[in-house]
C-alpha cells in the first residue's frame, strides 16, 4: 500500500464550507484511486488516501458532494487541493468554484497545458468534457442589433454559481443603493418634478461629498477646469489635436483671437489647437422624462493651449450643421451665453461618456472577453489562468446594470437624454466606429496627436500601466508559447479570438480586431488590451463619476430646454429652467455614488488571491508584476502631492482587477 496526503482548502467566503458528504478520487497516468469520503468540507482538512500501488503522475481529481439527512443540499466553495505523493512530489489542483449539485466535477493539476501538450487520455477527455459543459452553460445572446453580444441570462439567479457576486459584494451593493434611495425619499427629492430655485440649493446628499466633487462645485464655471476635464476627467478619449478645421465648424481668427494676437492656422501648425466633436450624438432622438421632452446637442468644441499650458475652450458650436440659428459661442460672449454653451457640452459629454466610453468600451467588451474565455478555454489552459481574475464579477454586474440602469424602467432610461430611443442607435454608432487601435492606449494617444500635451495624467499613467501589463503578459505567455507556430496551432486560443471578433465586434473587419493570431506578438498585444480594458481603462472612466458629476451642473444627465438660437437671450433663470429637475438630478447622483464607491471585496490590479498558477516562472513573474505596479503607485502618489487636482484613477493601488462595479 502507498499513501497520498491530501489537503483540502475551502474558500475564504461566507458559506464556503458544506454540511454535505464530500468525496474525492485521484486520477494518475498509471491508474486511479478509489472514491473516498473526506471529512465534511471545513475550511482546511488533511487526510490520508491509500492505494494498493502508485498511480503515477497525477493528472486530475474528481470531487463530488452528496447531501445527507437531516441536512439539505447546500453549496460548497473548494479553493484548492494539495496532494503529496509517495514519491515525494506535491501536486496542486486549483478549483475556486461553487459546487451546488451532486454531480462529479473534475479538476486538473495546476501545471498549465495548451491542447497540443495535453497528451494523457484521461486529461484530454476531461478537457473535452469541460468545454462541452461550458459551451452549454455560457451561451451568447443578442442584446440589440448592431451591439456586442451578451451572455444569455434572464437574471442573476440564472448565472452559473462560479460567476456570481460574493455575499459581501451583494450585501454592500444592496445597502448602498437602499441607503441612497432612502435619503432621497426623506428629502422629498425622489419624486419631485420641481426645478431648482437657485444654484445654491442644488444639494442632494449632505454627507456624500468628495474633495474632487467639492472642487468641481467651486470651479465648474471656469474655462480652465472645463478644458482640464477633457484630459483628466471621466472622458479623456475624445479630445484630439486639430490640424484643420472641420468644414462644418466655420471658426474665424476674428472670433477666437479678436485682438489679432494669433492666427488659427499658425496655432494649428504649432500643435496648439484641439477639437472635441460629439458627432455621434447628431440626430439622436432625445428622451422624454416625466412627460417632458428633453434636449441633446452634438457640439463641436475648439480648444487652445495657452503659453501657461492650459487647455482653454475658445469656440463652441452646439449643432453639427452651421446655420444662423446655430451660433458659434465664444468666451467673449455674455456670461450666461458662454456658460450655457458649456453646460450643453458637458451634458453631451455625459451621454457620450456613459454609453460609449463607459458602458460599451469597458462593460460590454469585458463581458465579451469573459464569455469567450469561459466558452473556449479550459481551466488548465495558461490563458484561462492568466485572464480569469480579470473576469471577476463582470457578468453579474452587467446583468444588474442592464436590469436596473438600462431597462425600460431603469434609472439611466428614466433620467438621461439618451436613455430613451437614442440609446441603442448611439451604441450602434459607437461600435461601428470603434477600432482596435483606439483600445490600445499607445496607438490611441498617437492617433489623436496627444503625445506631448502637458498635464495629461491619464496619458502618462495609462502608458506606464500599459507597458507594465504588456511586459508581464509577454513574459508569462512567452513561458508557454515558444514560437509563432505554437500560437497558430492552439485551436482553443484561436476559437477564443474568433468568437470575440464575431460576437464582440460583429465580424467588422474595419475595426482592425484580429480574427486569428498568427504571431506571438499579436497575441501578447491583444491580451494586454483585454487586461487593460477591464482594469485600468474601466477605472479611468468609472471611478471619478461622482467626483465630476456629484455637482450636477458640471455633468447634467439631460437638459429640459433647447439651446439659445441667438446670443443675448440667456440668464441665470433660463439656465435653472434648463438644468435637470430635482428628481432627475437626485437619481443621477445616486447612481454616480454607487458606481464610484470602492467595494468591500476590492481586488486591485496585480493581486492574484487565487493560486491558478503553480509553476515557478509564472509565480516569479507575478511578483515582478506586483512590484512594478507598486513602484508606479509610489511615483503617482509622489507626483500628486504637488498637483492642485491630484489624478488618482490610474494609481494601481486604486485600479480594480476587473469590471466589478
């Protein structure tokens, strides 16, 4: 007889242990053990499993649990199993999955294997069975025509257990939402259709204030702050250097440089002129809120870099087509003409940001990456092990978002200018214009001509993060793939990217998204983009929502009156009538607060609390990755000490590892 020492560890989650009877079987290259009962699924349990002879190199384990009277069926979350063989070898089996039924579940030994390396019959059979089950569990569904496909799930209860939120996460989300809504009810704001009587009365949450939301309230009227937000606010991906004015934006030298101090042509040659064009919003039907028609513009904004390195707006046209009733507003106009023009831009920016920059380009794409991963790559695949932490909570968060925010009765639908009939057309336009290069921050910055713009902290921190992630991915995948041929021959890897191209980008070759991987370099770049999108990019466009939107006039979700068609007709009273009413304001701010609040089970970028890798080289690379991120975090904190407005959203210490909120 030979003995195997087996240590079973349950996850550190509420309800992770079980009262059911738990059974295990070891499967090796030379045989298998008998199915043996363990002690009940406690936090950690060690026992001895005896076999008549060695069963060779361990390939997988089989786990199942059976309910016993008087206890009913429950769920169990085994984290990992460690087995010490009689030959002195230690085998690790990562699990990290909820088991809620009485079926037999197979888990592979922790050494990562591509399909061509998986040559043992029992391992290959287990691999094929796992993928067959996953294809059935994770199915594609059409959210809307022309929009990335989603996971087929009627509600959160229909999601597989392994991708559901933790108990603490669900509790926190529910408490935060209920507390915010209760405060709105107590203040009488939840159902109030009244307009705000004056600017000082716009107060919703007395205790929910951040340093940045306070700064926005004090400085929202200033041109310098308006320009700053286009670089470092929640939508830093629209502004671009302007080398020639669009034909539909007839700005003249006399308009923007009335004293003749500069010429537009000269300033464009120097690289000092920038443009924001909200053309995707053009012609969208604005929402109707509380029975009242709303207004949404598609502005063009021209900006100028001043000698003191500020990005200042110098001209705003609120509609795309030049006309007598579509004036170009200027800083030299009356206070409220210019302020009202900026308010319409800020409202357009909110809608462009929320649906395109935030929902489509991070949430929906992260869901596509996750569903394709779970459908096409088994747990033993190196890319599964690398990317599974970056899918944490994403599927359930997106199901919740579609139900509570974007459904017919969702908060976004009820409070945003694009929340009605304009929502799907904007998503369709955004996807059709989306390019692979725009998802890769080094290429995006270069294409927009922003390499040397001063005080552009999103760019500075984002490029450093990209490089750190890229180096990590290159080292780790380079450990498993030694040639381009190995990449080309990995059928599971190729199915993963093929489904992303088909279901995420609707087979649009114009997007530049690869349909297959021919080289190591292509694979490394794409995987870097996947990790960056679901962690850093999401943090950049999500975490500051309350900071910049907590003062409603700085980010109005919708506007109640059309813009002025002639100059000299606006006033403070007209502005207050145009801004969202009390209820619309209140619900918008409640969502901002919920989405910006760091979760209690936050896992930062670079943390790998689940031991999916067991080989020495990947484990060392993870430590190097964590160390590189720590150095960047230290440098960002040091820089921020000297800034009037610290830029914190891409500090690795504050970047969550996945789209988890």
